[in-house]
C-alpha cells in the first residue's frame, strides 16, 4: 500500500517538529531552564507582540477615519 505524497509530507513534518521539540527541551534542561518556563515566556512574548500590533492597528485605523472625516467635512 503506497501513501500519498501529502500524507508522507505531513508525517515527515510532524516527526521533524517532535524531534526539534525533544532536542530543544534537552538543551533547555541542561541550561537549567525547565521547558514549561521557557514555553511560558515565549507565550507571554507572543501575547505582548500581538497586543502591541493590535494597538498600532487601532491607532492607524483611527487616524485614517479622522482623515476621511476631515476630507468630507
């Protein structure tokens, strides 16, 4: 039974991700940083970046709206 190429690529991608995670967790453990702490810090950093991006998006949208109001008036 032959597997379709898409299935093989998905399986290869999953194996690669697991291997990277295992290797990274081993390196973090030897550096004295538990995996969950490192993942928590990454999640907090991503949340902060997303929050800043949303604030910037709102600021730009507000400026564009005010510019449209001034051009109509």
